C-alpha cells in the first residue's frame, strides 16, 4: 500500500533523501522547509509546504495540508535541525535555547499535531531523526546531545502510549553521514582557549570530516522507508558502523559502571 508522508527539513540531508526514497517507493510526500522555494522534487506525487517548526501554529497547518492533499496521513518524519558545536561554557543560553526550540520543541510540536490524526486512524508511524548523540555525548556537543536526549526520552514514552492505538514510533540514530550538518548547517559557539584540547578538537574534527563521512544518506533513507513499510521496526535504529560501535561501547561502559558501583547504589534502603 502506498503511504502518505509528512517530512520536515527537506531541503537537504536526510529530509531530501527520505523524500526521494519514499517517492521511489511509490508513496506520496508533503515535503516541508522554512523556504519551499529551496525544494525541487520530480513527479506529481510530492507537494511542498512552508514549515518553520518554531512557529506555534505552523505544525498544525502542515498536518492539515497533508490530509487535505492526500486524504490521510500515514508517516511523520521529524528531521528539521542543525548541528551545534561548543563546550557548555562556550555555548550561550540563546544558542542552547535555539537548539532546543528546533530539535526538541519543534519536533514535539509536529508530533503532537499529527498524533490525533494517526490515533484516530488506528495506524501510522512517527520517525524521529535523532543521532547516536541521542544516547551518548562527548566534549563539544553538549547542546546538540541535550536536544536529542530529550527527544529520545519523550519518544520512548510516546511509543508506549501509542502502541495500543496501532501507531509505531521509530528513533533513528545516525552516525556520520554526508549531509550538510557539519558544514553550512552547523552553529559554532565562540571558542575559549581553555577548551582547545577538548571541545576544540571536536570542532576541528567535525569541520575536517565534512563531505568525507562514511555514511550514505540515500542508503539510510531506503532502509528507513523499507522498515516503515514493513510489519516490524525497532524502537531505536542506529545507522552506520560508527554509530553501532560507539553505542555498543557506551553500553559496555554503562554496564561496567553499574556493576562496579552497585554495592553503593543498593545501600540506600531503610
């Protein structure tokens, strides 16, 4: 069965790749961006719509436009976002708030606008584009990870709430992919010399790796589209060997710490 998609942040990266993959599958897509003039897709199975996820009324307008255009809404993808780099001390409160507004509150606003439609239908899927940084963090990416951690926590609860209503939630956790995230779509905090050897190294590595990342967004998009069409999908989907390896190592460290300090952790009962 052909599905009807609403995808945010379609001007580049995963948003564009997912739009093309869904269209190639025979689906219909409402492709959105802050500037729809930036969107160009082939065929008559795609519509475009202006969507700034930080505009309180825009998510509902986008959901309504999708239903009006296609008759129903089957899949929502929250992809709009950007990268941020900088130590916590370097990152201004305005920069942190902007990061949270787009990648957490904006994604939640789109989700909340779509949920009543999907729940009433008794079927559908919500795909949250997170990151391996939604489960782990390191020097220089505190603001970005904060937004992704928050989105993952909310989405895990949402998955449990919507499962009885036939609506699935999938959290996608890419590693390094050749999107524009580390280039034109990166916000860098003003550097302090104190963090030259920690957050500064991350800043340099991200910039140097731009355009050289191992991950192919088109291949990732096809996997996501296939899973949405399938009968089963994981709650969390790491993408890329780097994401799998990093998340596995992170889980091992967590398990080691849990075992090492368990004697203290459990010594708290009355």
